[in-house]
């Protein structure tokens, strides 16, 4: 019973650490789904802690797996061992948890595929296309790049190239259909702040 309680605590700690490590990348997607403005930048403070949270996640899950996969000899010595553990204390549940944790930790690398992509701007005449070079505060990962691109396109932008390491975004838009102020306003709904703007 003591082993089961310890494993439960380890699994819960691993899940919380994994979700926390990806929170700054999950927040923009949740904001998009829920229509909640300002949510994206609310968790940017988590980004510097991400390596430590990933380490905590891997340590707790590694220790949970070690306890779960004890050799038969160790189990025989453990008088508290249970031959028929509940589902939540089984290898199956730990395996499902591990898959979930891996998906959470990898979220920043695949979340851009969750946003619609429309990079076809050839149907718009070059004469009407304007390029704006912007710089935003609050971008911390690839998920932020995807969020900015998605919200800019919702406001009429035709293509967006952004870089979270520099905070820069190059936005092309049809000046007869929209303007840069409405695009920036839409991006700022997520909580990112415009630093500089060049045309």
C-alpha cells in the first residue's frame, strides 16, 4: 500500500511538472479555443523554469518506473507488495501517463500543426501587398510564433514569419482589405505587446 501511494504521488508530480513545462505553449491554443484574450502571455514567466520542470518530470517518472519494474527478488522481499494492484497503480496506467507526459513536453515542437495554414498569397496582387516588420514582447517558444501567425491571419494578414528568439514578426497584408493597426490589435488580444513597428 505504501508503494502504491508513493507511485501515485510520483505520477501526479510528473504530470503537473510536464503540464507546467508546456504551459506557456498550451496557453495560446487554449486562448484560441476558448476565445479568452490575454491568456498567452500570462504564463511567459514559466519559460525560464522549463528545463527544471522537464528535469523534475523525467526524474519522477523515471523513479516511478524503477519502483514499478522491481525485479521479482525485490518484490518478494517487500512484504507490502500487492500482486493485484488497482488500475491506477498498474504498469498500464504508468505507460499511459508516460505517453501523456511525452506529448506535453513535445507540445512546443508540434503545436504549429494544430493551427490552420494558409500560405497561398499568389492570388493577391503585389501592388496591394504591404510588409510590416514588427517586434513583440512575450514570445517564448514556437507555440507563440504559431499563435501570432494565426491571430494575424484572423485579422486579414496574408503571410506571417515570426521568430520567438528575436521577437520579430514580418507580416504581409493586403492594404485594401485590412490595416496593420487592426492586425496588431488582434495579436495583442493574446497578451503580446508591440515593441517596434517598421513599414
